[in-house]
C-alpha cells in the first residue's frame, strides 16, 4: 500500500511563513571604525523589521540593546540579521558591547 504524500501538506504549512518573511521590511546598519552608520535609523512603528548588521571592522562586535530584546555577535567582515519589534513609537538605543564609547545609535520608531 502506498502512503499519501506529505509534500502538499508541508508546502501548505510552510508557505505562510515564507510569505511573512518576504514581507518583513529590511534595514541595514554598517559597523565601520567601531561606529554604526547610520547612527540614527528610522523604522515603522508596530512593524516587525529585520536589521542587517554589516561589520566592516577587523574585530568582532556585539549588537545589543537594553531598550528592546537584542544581543548578537557579528564577526569581522560578516553580516548578521536581527529581527526587532513590533515597537511603539519612540526612540530606542542600541550599542556595540565591545566598543561602547563609539559604537552606539538610535532606532527612531515612527
């Protein structure tokens, strides 16, 4: 007896997740000379966004915030993704744990 294929069921379950990921707005932050560029980034309120963090420095950095849940290491000359939100309108700080005096910025949520 041949069992029914699970492929249609799996595709039906996974398709909504792929569609949601494709609709997520993406914003880029670049680490260079231990500074985030831009150091102020505007994102939409009440929307989950994806931050692409590109580290162009020769040393690792840890993207972190006490204003929203985020803590992730980005290795030298690498890129990571961090999902943020949805957040209410306001200003939310972030920083680089390893270079706090210079690697800092603000998400402006509007």
